[in-house]
C-alpha cells in the first residue's frame, strides 16, 4: 500500500481542500502518514497570499532536494502551483506533480499517470466549471467540520491572487450541501462551517436556485447540528436577511466576519473593493441592530500603495467606530499578477510595520474593553481541548471567542474528557484575546 504525507499552508479553504485531497488518495488505496520520511508521495498544498508563505514551500522542497530516491514523488498543489505552473519543475526538478485548485477534479487521472511512471504531470488552468467533489473526505476533527459551498471568486480586489489562482465562482448544488450537512451531523459533528471565498454570492446551480440566505436557513434546520458558521463574507454582497436569519435561528452562530481592509473610501476604491466606508458601516448597523449580540471580526491591510497617514488614520477611526471583537491585520504584500503591483507610491516596509503596530495596539485596547463586558455572564462553549500546563479546558463560544476554563471535577484521574461537549461556563476574567471562566456543570 502506498503512503502519502500532506502539509497545508494558508487559509481554511486550503485546509479543507487538503481533507478532500487526502480523501481522494485514501479512496485510491493510499494510507496517510504523519512524517514525510515515511511517505511515497509528499504533497504540499500551498498558499501565495503573501510572499512569505510562498517562500516557505520552496524551502520545504529544498530540504528534500536529493530525496526522490525509490520513486518518491513530490507534489505541489494549490495557489503557488497555479501561479508558478511549470516553472516549479525548473526551481525544484524533483517535483513530479503540479496541480492548481481549479483542477483538483482531475487528481485521480493525474495520480494514475504518476503511478504509471510519468515523471512530470500538471493540472493547471482556470477554466473550471465544476466544484471539487470527492467520494471520501478525510476529516480528523470528530466534533467540527468545514463544508465548501462555493469555490473561486469573481471579484477582482487589486491586491488579491485568488481570482488568478482559484478560478471563477462555482457554487455546489444545495442538495449536495444538505446531504453532506446531514452526514456530518449523523457522524456526531455538531458544528459546521460553510466555506467559500465569498459565501454571500452563493447561487444554487440546481433548479431550486437558492440564494445564500435560503441555504443558510435550510442548513441550520439539519437535525443534530448545534452550530453553523460561515466565512468569508464580502461586504458588497452582504444582505440584511443574513442578520435576520441569525436572529431567528440560534443554531446560526452569532458571529459575522466582514473583511473591511481599509477605513478610507479612497483606499477602498484603489483596492477595487466595490464599497465605500459609509456603505460598509451601513452593514455594520444592520448587524448591531440585531436582537442577538452578534460579534464582528474583520481583516485589515495596512500600507496599501499610496496609503497616506490621513487614510491610515481613517482605518484607526473605523476600529473605534465599529468596536470589532477581533481583527486580522496584515502589511500589504505585493503579489504577482495583481493590479496593485502597477500602482505608484509603494509604502516603505518600515512604515508598514509601524502602522501595523499602531493598529494592533489600538485594537488590543478595544478587545480588552469588549471582552470585559462578558465578565459574569454564562456562555455556552464547545470544548476543543485541554491545556495541561494551565490545567484549563479550552472552549469556543458561539461568538467565536476562546474561553479557557476550569471545571469543578475534571480533570479526573480516570481520564474522562470534556472535549466535544457543549457546556455553560461562567466568565470570570477577560484578556485581549481570550476569556477565563469556570464551570460547575455536572457531567
Ligand atoms: S473577494 Fe477580493 S479578497 Fe476575497 S478572494 Fe475575491 S478577490 Fe480576493
């Protein structure tokens, strides 16, 4: 039996793609191993969103430069594969398979060629019409799962490689999605995350022709599901009915991730984000007017070409105005084949770094304030793990906050675990990135 090892870089879409690639291999009779040294086939599922992520893959490949003995095959999948194509063979001649994510449906055919002895096989191109469907998906987490609803992206944000690496939008049929949601719930996975580059533009290709809100409502009715999340939303396509659906159905988590990228309308225009600051804030208003308290998180890029101090200050003021519960912030990273490469006035690296620190400091204070509001409240968590060093269980709330807590009677010497259970926990303390609490709930 052949053995494979897969390492994943980048976003949740990539992580879930790897679960499907692993399933494809298992369905062909391969066995997954934990160490590259034990494998006949070594796959790197790559990310090119930032230069650093791309370099990491090449440095991994360098480690094994002379190691394709005994017919061992190296494969580069994902965004770097699509972006670099056959150039990868020049930089890393020991690589045998290069396949972009829009070509994953061809993996069984490509693997068959590798097994027949072909030394260089490629699956490239963005003309995909179909989504990546697998007979088996190799999910390691028994309590939570990702579920793709849409692949690719039809937007053209000026800094982003995704349209050039993942291809055009393709939605999966609502029937396939509902069937998979039922299977996951039946297998005991109480929490699922609907995934897509832009979930809001979901369009059911089947005659039912559901939009995203209809799909969301129907998935939330799946018997056995306790929590449904979704990511990522694009502000331009985010509609008020999504907030109504969250209000109506407690299974839908009270958390919305709505990437803004900049607080300046002028920068947003240069980024080709298709909304202005006031339009974005109107959507935030819908979320804040909900009956449930919906946590809001976002992504921000600092130092986009031409970003002035005044434009950066507008991003800082947006942080204050929205009061985000968490922020993922990055320095702008010029990427190949993106329109922003041609923009003048690149912000110096040092200045980008300074702005990032200022922004993160401002947001840290906001998070301390917001998290403190939860002290004394009871929050339901899904228990995800145990930290032996602190003696605390690690839980996640519906609002996607980490809540570390002690339990009145566990850990017990008999090794009983809380992992996978939903428990009420009283919040006793708050930090910038997590909460602390205690649970006396009988189990
Ligand atoms: S919406 Fe913009 S940032 Fe998001 S994947 Fe599409 S092009 Fe990239």
